[in-house]
């Protein structure tokens, strides 16, 4: 049986961490970690006949109720047509509502319904458990390093959007 403590199998970054082999190792870990994280919720999504794009929309609207369509487009980095399909499907399932914006009546604000909040929370629980296990194994210092590397990968102009998550707009 392989060692359950995955950290024992991950070598420390060398002092030459900018060499191509080290960079490739980091990219590979990102690819596989991302895939593994999504697989943790695929069953729950399938049970609700939702896709990953649906959940991403639910997640960000839950983090920032009142988010506008244009703000969600910027966060998700998908086309307006794709987002329109996702929003329509979530509205049809009574997971979210749209209403005119407070500051700009032309802007649509998005809010989750009770059903939408319940679905998001239930699906998030699997992500939370998966991340919590990884955080526990890695420890506080590694988690801080992970956040720092992740933040450095995000363009400076987009970091403000991320910092605003969890706050009501306006």
C-alpha cells in the first residue's frame, strides 16, 4: 500500500527552482491538482445534472451576492454566450435570480435563491473537505507558500477582483 503521507513522496524544491525541470514539475502539479479537485465534485454535479461552469457561477455568486453579469464574465473568463446559457439554466432551475442593478438599471445583478445556496453549499462541502485534507497534510507554511505562488500567477489587474470576493458589491 503506498504511503498515505504524500508529502514524503514530494521532493523539496531545489535551490535551482527556476530551472526548466523544476518549473515543469510545478506546472504538472497544477494540472493534476486542478483535475483532482474538480473530480471531487463531479459526482455531486452529475447528481444535479450541472456542469463545472454552472458550479463556478454558483460559487462566485455565493461569494459575492449582487455580482453583475459583466463582473461574473470577468471572473470566469468565458464568453458572453456561454455565460448566458449557464445563467438561463440556473434561473430555470430556480437556483438564481436576476434583477436590475442598484447603481445602473441596465446591469443585471445575480443572487442565489434558497435552492441555489443549498446546492452551492452541498457541492462546496466536497471541495472544502478535499482542500482541508491537503492543507492539513501540507501545513501552514506550505499553505502560505501555495497562496503566494497562486497569487503571483494572477495578473496584478485581476487581484483586486479576487480580494473583493466575499464582500457585498457597492
